[in-house]
C-alpha cells in the first residue's frame, strides 16, 4: 500500500515537472521580450495581408542615413548592424557598423544611443534591417494599409530594441508630413 502511494507521488511529480519547465521558459521569454528601449523608425511601402498566413502589414524601413554613409537615403538593405543616434524614441540618424566577428569594438559604437543588429532565423518577409512585418487584425491591417497610402502622413513603426541589439516591432503610428 505504501509503495502504491509512493508511486503515485513520483508520477504526480513527473507530470508536473514539464509544466513547471514550460512555465519558467514562458516567463523568461516574456521578460526578455519586455526589455529594451522603444524607438520610432520611419517606414515606406506595404503589403497589407496574406489571407492564408494571417493578417499583417509588411513595410520597408526608411532609415535616416548619415551623410557620410556611402549608401543612399534609407538604403541599408545589406547592413547587419546599425548605430542609432538620437534620444529614444526619436532617431536623428543611423550609420552602418561593420559586422561583428567576435567581441564588439567599443570604439565603433561611439556616439551611438543604441546598436541594432540583424536578427537570425526570421521569416522571409523580414529582410535584415531593411524590412519587417507587424501582425494585426484584419480590420487594423486594412486601416493601416489605407493610412500608408496617404501621402500626407508619414508612417513610423514603434520598435523595441533590447540591450543585445535585437529589434521587435510593437505598433505602427502616423504623423503629418
């Protein structure tokens, strides 16, 4: 009888262990997602939705590139790291940093408010630091697509940039041009 009671206790513990591990994993992921500073990045272009994969707005970042950069205005399609200058949430300008091959050189980030880096393992719609997607409800995606076509308004994606440089979209907002 005691052996059966002990077996039930071990079985209950074995069943609870994956639930506890899942809860801890979720809590750590949620905490990491809430870290960082929010910045407003100007955007252009859109693709409002794909009915088979959900509703989203696809956009291209229109980075305010520093004049010294060899790239044209907003064209940082192959950049893997960017130095953002300004005070959150407003970006004054960005400049491309060389790809990190190990430890970062602190001298490279001089004058940067924060350094953003390309995320690994993203969807094919997210192309490095040149474009991104924001998932939204069908109604919101339609409203955003109408607003993005209005030439009197400038779209900004509000992104959260973590201390490790990973950038995640939070929302899209608009300001008069």
